C-alpha cells in the first residue's frame, strides 16, 4: 500500500492507495498512529480496493485512541464496494464516514 500525507487547514489527510490487508494494515498503522494526537485526521479511501479484518482492527484501534484524545478521525471517499464492507460489518455506525474528501474535511 502507498500512503501520502498532506495538510489541509487544521486537518492531516492520509491518501491511501492499494489494499488494507495484512501488509497494508501494518503500513497504515505505522503512518497513522503517530498522527493520533487529538487533532483532525482524515483518511482518503478513494483508491482502496478492499479492507480485511486486520485493517478493520487497525482502524478501530485508531478511532478509539483518537476519540480518547479528543480528536476526530474521518474516513472519506470510499468506493461502493468498500463502503459495503463497513455496512455489512456494522462499522458505518462506529466511524464518521463522509461521501468525499471535501465533506470529510467539513465534518
């Protein structure tokens, strides 16, 4: 998985490209967790093909940590197939999921 980071106002955005499988979840954890300081973090899922259980676990840990620190974690720009995974798993009620990056940054 490729991950690039950019700043948009008071948001840090991680642009994700690839699969959040076992290897991808480790890459995501390495890039994401240092940013969980209580600020605003958005994950751009536009180029994510799918998420495995290890990826869901990393995302859940990140949400829990960010929430405990008073920050926001928003997921945005999901392909319908990826969004469907979140709905099937019931995780659409756990995460703030925005239809696109602009909506995520306005969250």
